[in-house]
């Protein structure tokens, strides 16, 4: 193993390299008794013409759900759609056996929104990006 070296390049590794990294990580998780089987799930808010006016993307892993993205078009904001999307995805998480949900949001996005929905602040990166912050939230599910 004395012939190891760093090889750098811009962007992601190629498919073969990416597979080696992912397989190695998944194998390590499994060896510790936690096989990793993450599932993506999404709910879209559409009109009768199938135009998208919002949606939520979540990942389920073990007993947790991560809210990856939540967006509601400005034209239909303040009508309760964000809360309805969150309620629907939390119900799905409970069906899948999740005991908690977690997410992050930038200071210019929606920290108050998550707090109103029962999420608890648990961490923060200040000056990310400069002059702002990224906060992390957690909610125990029933």
C-alpha cells in the first residue's frame, strides 16, 4: 500500500470511482449492523393542467426522515400549502416507521415555519453564506 497517492479533479468521480466509494461506505454501514437503504419520496402540488406550484422531497433512512427540499410558489403562498405538504410527508414517515424528522433551512428561508410546526432547533452554522446562517431542526414523530 506504499504506492497510494491522491488524485484530484473538479466535479464528481466517474461512475466506476463513484461505485467504489458508495459500495465501500455501504459495506461499512452493514458491517456495523446498519445496512443503509435510503428511499426518496416526493409530493407535488399541481393544478388541473399539471403545472407544479410546490412540492416536498424527503429521504427515509432507518427510523428518520430528512426533509431535503420544500417549496411553494409565491402565487399560492400564505394559503396553508406548506403546512399541508409537511403534514402529508410526516404522515408518510410515520407509516414507514420513522420516529423523527429533521431538516435545515437558511436564515432567509423559513426557520419560523418549522418552529410553528413543532420542530426544535438543534444546531447552526453562522456566516454560511457570509452574513447569514444555516439552522438545523428536529421533530419527534408519533
